[in-house]
């Protein structure tokens, strides 16, 4: 790795107006490298470059298939370099190497998926009688501002950048201060694919400085944000002032309802991924399971065994696919998660296993299972963003649904049962943007993702997300002579 990473603006690598941000390896707390820290002027330069690209029509003049091929080329470039990128991502984000590899492959997949769709965005014609010909066309907003979280930095940038470029927007990306280093690969990928300078701009800076500068910039035309509710609300406020649309993908406290006929082996497999993948730093984490009282002991015992079977340590040592888990992203996040665990214990939750930090350098938290959690406890309502599962017992199906729907969030939800009726009735009643039946995280790049309630609005992923980046223009043509025959 290099020891200093610059920001990428209008095809140039630039220093940061606000100096540097030191980036640490969360698995040992050691300093990894410095990252240029953008200030207001750097953001302004990037937005102006993106605006210029849009005004000159550099992306919109192209035939969509050409743009699509370039987007796909970016993904191919990332795949070619996946071994290297994964190593760097593991060092800055603390996740196991095999998790980083999954993330890079997932990132590349976005460029493939959206690149493939560039030429499928078509308007329609609207009949207005013989005196008119009317049709619609979709046009990009112009400058797309994308504010990225640290939990899946590579995948999240890919998600919005691929869709933004496919639809002909020029993009300004504000990367997360905790793990911004691998983002330079997107600049290399854009250059490899032949995107004009200014189409892709990547800057790291502090949320309260660079993030605010970007989200409030009057020349930004559209905003995409993934992160916390508080920051999402602030960004939506800035978007409202400038009358620009924004898509918010915020947190969750997602629940799986386990019915008494569920296949418990399958449930346990979903749990391994649902709450321990990325050390639980997943907005759609399976952070609550709602279980029938008669299965409560069996499920909590088996969940405890699963948690204890995980080996926890630095991501770079965790090469093999499987039963291991990395660190949390920072001391701040680890201590926040730890404090939530301690409060759960004082509130009366029973600790099946975990709840402590690891006695070694780095920001590790034990895989943690709490049993006898009640819906009113903080641990049942607040997003931990760590490897912490709450088991909540229920007596009736109706109660289970009430508990599942009983938070401010509504990102995803799940049902485990062999009974199709029960599964479908629950799916209809769950207030969440995605419902998983018998497999947590079922779905893919193709399926629309986003929340109900405080989990945000708008959808990322899938074809639906393309509509975040385009606006409709209706063109009405008066044919022949004479006054319009207005109804
Ligand atoms: P955050 O503040 O929402 O950060 C997300 C992104 O927004 C980062 O790039 C951040 O910059 C930027 N940002 C922060 N304040 C901003 C502002 N006022 N205007 C514009 N941009 C701003 O999240 P966090 O503080 O890192 O994490 C806190 C909690 O958020 C976590 O514990 C978790 O519950 C939740 N979270 C959710 C997701 C998700 O996927 N839904 C992802 C991350 C975090 P900096 O990097 O400089 O902070
Ligand atoms: Mg922050």
C-alpha cells in the first residue's frame, strides 16, 4: 500500500484543502496511510467538473450501448484487480479476506448489471388524437452526488456509480473517512473504460465538512445516500432546500419470525450470514429473531453454539471461506456496540454468549447472543451495527408480527416456515422493503432494495433504481394547421 492517497477530481489527483485524514487498520489499531481530506473548494471543483461534462453532453451524446459498454468495462477492470483490491480493503476495513473478495465481486456485478441495461431505458408515446404526436424521453439529472458509508465502501460506491453513469449522469462521490483508500480503483477503472475527465470524481473528507458541502451544493442535481438516520435526515434537509431528489438508504432493526414448523438447520445457516457477516455491520442485518416460546431454549442454545464456533481475528489472517469474523470498523463503533450490550444486560436480557470486547489490539467484539429480550428494550429497538443478535419470544402469530413491525425501521424482514400460507400472510403484513422467506439475504443486484419507515425512501438495486437517476421529459408535437382541439 502507499502511505498517502489523494482525491480524484476532473481527472487529476489532488491534495486535500483540509489536510489529511489518518486511516487505521481496525484489526490492530495501527496507522495504515493518510488520505487527502477534501474541503468545500475541492468539492466545488468536483461538482463544477461534473457539471461541465454534463453541459458539454459528453455522456449524453453517446449512444447508450457505448456508455453501457464503458460501465461494464469498469466492472471487468475491478474483477481483474480483485485480488489486490481485496487485500487493501481487508487492511482498511478489518473484514476477512474472503469477505472482501465477495464484496469486490459484488461491486463488479453492479457494473455488469447496470451496464447491460443502458440501452433498455425507453420512453413511450401517448395518444392525443390526430392533431398531435406525443412521446416521453428519459434524461439524466446531471450531477449525481453520492455519499458513501464505511460498512461496504466498495460495494456501495459501485451501486450508485454504475447506475449513475449508465444513465448518463456525471458523479461526485464522497467516500467514508474510515475506509476511503480502495476508492482510487474507481478512478483507475473509469480511466481504463475511457470515461471523460470529470465524469467520475472521488473525494474523501469529513461528513460535517465535505459531506455538507456536497449535499448542499446548488449545482448538484440528485443525491444518493446510505448511512445513519440522523445524517440521512440532514442530507434530505439540504436536498429540500435545493429542490433536488434524494434517495436515502438508512439503517434497520430487521427481524425474522421463526414459526414452530421452521427448519432449524436452515435458520441457523441464515443466522451465520444474517448477523455475523461483516461482523454485523450490515444495514439489513438479521438483528432480531422472534421465536415461539416452546422453541426458545433450543434456538438460543444452537445460536450460542454457532456464535462460539466463530473464530474472531484480523481479516488478513481470515483467508478461508467460512467460520470466522473480522473486527468492527473503529474504536468508536466497537465501544458504541459494547455499550449497547452492557445496557441490554442491565435491562434484563440474558447473555447466551459474548458481550465483551476481545483482549487484543484492534476493535473486536465477541459474537453475541442475547435471549429473553423484550420488544421495549433498547437492544430490541436500536441498530447496534455489530455482531449482536436479540432473541425475542412470542406466544401467538399475531404477537410475532406486532413485534416484527414494532420498530421505527422497516428495511428487510424474514419468515422461516414450511407453511406457504403462513409465509405469505406474514410477507403481506410485514412493513419492510424486502421480505426473505427461508433464507436471509435472498435476492441480489437485480432486486429492489430500500426501506419503509425510518429505513429511508427510494430503492437502490434492480431496475427500479435506474429511475432515481433520470427524469421524464414529455414532448408534444402539434401536427398540421389550425387551433388545437382541446378537451
Ligand atoms: P453516517 O454519519 O451516516 O456516515 C455515512 C456517510 O455520511 C459518511 O460518508 C459520512 O462522512 C457522511 N456524513 C456524515 N455526516 C454528514 C453530513 N452532515 N452531511 C453529509 N454527509 C455526512 O454514519 P456513521 O457516523 O459513520 O455511523 C453511525 C451509525 O450509522 C452506525 O452505527 C450505523 O447504525 C449507521 N450506519 C448505517 C449504514 C447503512 O448501511 N445503512 C452504514 C453506516 C452506518 P464521515 O465518513 O466523515 O463520517
Ligand atoms: Mg461519521
